C-alpha cells in the first residue's frame, strides 16, 4: 500500500494518509483535516467489505428498475461526504483569506433529528472516481475504515 493515497482532479487534489485528509485546491493553500476531527464518513453508494474486497452494498428490497446500474458500477463514481465534528477550529487555522473562503463555501452546516442547525458540525462533499486514484479503491476504503466510521447522511 502507498503511504499517501491521492485522488487527482483539476480543481482539487485530495491526499489520504495515516494522519488524515489533506485538501489541496488549485492555487490555494493545503487544508489538513485530522481523522480525529471527523465525526464519520458517508459513502454513496454504500460500500461494504467482503473477503475479496469492497463492493457496492445491495439491498434485498429495492424500488429501482431491474437493470439499474449505479454510477459507481458504470463510471467508478463514488460520492464521499466527510462530516467534520467542529468547523470553527478548522476554519480558524486555515491559512489565507481565499482558502478560508473556499473551505467555508464547501462546508455545509448539519441539522439534527429535530431540524435544528448545528453550529459546529459541517458536511464536506467530495467527488471521487476510481480511475483518478493512485492506488486501488480497496486501499483507500480500508484506510478510511481504520480511522473513521461509516454512517449515513440524509439529504432533504
């Protein structure tokens, strides 16, 4: 396994390692996020570990058409949402006005079960494609599972 797993896209490079996640937006300062700063990670589609590797989770009851294939099955697209425990220290230590503005714009406040806005928790969504990773997707998901739990985010 590579020491740093990297997902490269034009506007954003994301590095994953044993310390955490480093967001590297184009022309801006790097933004490190430690694993302990993350509450949980949500993957869409949901992935589960099997003895032979990670696979998309299937459900016994589905309302989708019989021949339906997800964007992960067709294009290797995975939507990764990082739920940050407290956005305030992260924004405070982010260097550069433009970088802080970029991060504040990408982080969306969370709501609790009674639809009350949480001032500290935030959601940071990232688009991932298997072909843009420098290592197998299984290595990335194993790294995430070692340091953070997977959970569900409900969008309204």
